[in-house]
C-alpha cells in the first residue's frame, strides 16, 4: 500500500514556501507619488510590565513590515515608552528604531519625558519636515487639557504660511487629537486645552490643512472629518483596546491620499523561542467599508 503522507507533507512545504516567497502588500495604482507609514504608541509594558518584551517584539515586527512596504518614511505618534523615567526604555526603543530602513519622525507623548525624548529621539519637541509637495508639522501636544503656548501656536501658523507659499499639503502630527467628539475624547485626559484646540481648528480652516494624525487612544483607526479637515487616530503595535495591533500605510496620489491598516497578527510569539507558533504576518486583510479600515482623503493642493 502506497504511503500518502510524504506527498501531503511535500504539498504543505510547497504551500509554506509560496506563502513566504514575498510579502503581499497593498499595491499602488496609476499616478502614485509616494508612500509613507505611521503608527500609534509603541509603549512597551502598557497595562502590565510583564508584557514589556512582547510589546517590544511587536514594535520590531512592525518595523520589519514597514521596511518591506516601500514606505519612504515613518511617523510615530508619541508614547514611545511607558515609564518615562527609565532610561533603558528609551534605549531599547532607540536601538530597535535603528532597524528602520528609511527616516522616522516621532512626536512626544504624555509618557515621554521632554528632556529624555530630546536626548534619545529628537532634539526638538516641535519641528517640521518636507517631503515632495507635503509639509509635516510635528506638534508637541500631549493632552490633559494642557494649553499650547503662544510660541507654539505662532510657530504652527508660520509653518502653515510656509506650506501655503510652497503650495504644499499640510499634515499635522500630534499625540493627542484636536478631534475629541468621540467616546474617548470626553475625558480631559484625552483633550488638548480648549483655547488651543479652537485656535488650531481656526488655523486648519484658514490654511486648508489636509490631515491631523494622532495616537494616545490605543483604539482605531478612528476617522472623522470636520470643516474639511481630516482626523485619523491610530492604534499602535502595543496592546490596543478593541483594535488590531497595527500600523497604517498612506499612498499619495495627485488628487487623493489612500490609507490602509496593516495588522501585525500574532506578535506575542517570539520568533526565537521554542513552543510558539510563528504565524506568518505578511498578508494584508481585505477590509470592507463597514470595518472603516480603508480611508480615501481628497487632496486640497493640486
């Protein structure tokens, strides 16, 4: 009697090889200009210090996926660490971030001590960078109804003016969103100071800003549009609540920006440890509109 198990086993090996032969990533369409990535709070040790290593591995896995995606840079939306007084937490994130194949740009979160953030990640708390016909305004806004300073608001308007002169799209990146008409935004902990929020929204409208990206909620992606301004709140690679451990990809076209969610899958497994199932992580989930995972934002500047 002929044994069939070697044939079946060979088919399984072939299927595994084909699955792993290359990443299945969102494919850009005609007219594509560039791609970038963003993610919410890495924050290893969130909720439970015992999960620190798990969350750090999730961040490392997200970095590998970003590198495979072709993203030209990555934005991290604050709370890079959980215990902002412990230097080793900053050192571990900084070491992991060295694996990014392209530039990465963080904003500070409420868990990131200002001086340590500047020491380990970025020498400025408020800064901007330009990429093609976009200007990314990285604003230090950490919630708790803390008001932005007069100097910060003046700097934001100066950046917006520069973008208008150069006919650049404006993307504002903060830890806490100015959009708080949602279940999480009801808490003062989740809000920018009311005067600052009103001023920011006034500036967004005056200068026709495109998008505000933020984290902090550990939920999402949550999308809203107010007075022409797009707001997108992202979860992150650490333990999100009611959302996938994920990062976000953005494909820029002349007339629009398309955004997709990339799940990390089972990132709690340690690829070097015995006894864990290393589930492949390279596949994109085909979300339907009802899951609100694909966003298309019409561009302002042509």
